[in-house]
């Protein structure tokens, strides 16, 4: 059976929830799926395909998710790979573009604020993901900040406009995407394993 490894970087759990839902759908669709935190994956050799996602903070993926791709880029490049970002909070004053979801999450392709996006572009150029989907995220202001940068942003007077509270994860869109992945992997024209 085709085995998919779903790997996530998550600071507050929203991305973990998305990864778990993707794993559930893949299993329902008849595939074998393991879901693991990016810094907990020890061996990628048994996986036939990968889905890798991260929460986005200040325009960048979390370090553990970037490190996972960097460390395993040869394996990821040789098998089907899908990426997702869990980011934008609707109504955030940080939203950058209505028609470019990647810009909305990771910022512009060039110029100031493009570092996080360039890093993903660089890793994508080596690993050739089939798709990079951006899903709306979640922000709970009662969940304590877990990084100094996050503490600082939350202290800014404009933070209420930057970080609208709520769980905006679009489960329908997430499940539909996971079903698309399953359909691709079940295709007789797809050589996996
Ligand atoms: C301090 C802070 C900075 C954020 N920066 C971004 C950002 O640059 N782009 C974006 O799309 N989302 C941003 N977000 C929203 C998070 O990516 C979103 O809440 C995500 O779902 C969190 O995932 P996690 O709970 O798995 O860590 C930010 C959230 C916080 C708290």
C-alpha cells in the first residue's frame, strides 16, 4: 500500500490539526498515512510520498519544517511531494494580496520581506512539489507566545489588526485537497513505491 508521510511544523497546534486531518482523509481514501512533527521524523526511507506543511510566522516557515526539507531534500525530490502553509488570518492588516495566496502568507517574491518566501522557493526548486497550497490558520490570543519574536509582535499596539483571533481553518478546502492528493497517488499513471 502506498505510504504517505505527512510532516508538519506547528507552534500552537493549528498546523498539526491540518496535518492530522489530511492524514485522516488519506487513510479514508485507502492510503497508508503517518503524521509526524518535523523534528520527530527519524527515517523517511519507508515513505512513498510526502506532504509537508508549516505554520507561517513573520513571513517564514518554522525552522523545524525548513530543516526537515533541507535535510531530506534528495528523498523528497525523488518522490511525489506536496507543500502547504497554514497562515493568513482573514482581515489581518498584514494581508498582502487577494489573488496570490503565497504572497498573502509568505510575502512578496522580491524586495523587503521576501526572505521567507525566497527560502521556500529555493527548497521548491530542488524538491519539485506538485503543489503548494495556502490554508487559512488559527490564532488564540489566550495561548501564551512561544517565541520572543511572537511576544514582541503581540505587544505592538497594532497587533489586534495584525492578528485577528479565531479558528479560520477551512476543513472543506483541506479535505478536498487531501482527496486530490489521494486521487493522484492512486492513479495508474503515477509510479510510487
Ligand atoms: C506572531 C505571529 C505572526 C504571524 N505571522 C504570519 C505571517 O507572516 N503570515 C501568515 O500567513 N500568518 C501569520 N501568522 C498566523 C499563523 O501562521 C497562523 O495562526 C497559523 O495557523 C499558526 O499555526 P500553528 O498554530 O500551527 O503554529 C502569525 C501569527 C502570529 C501569532
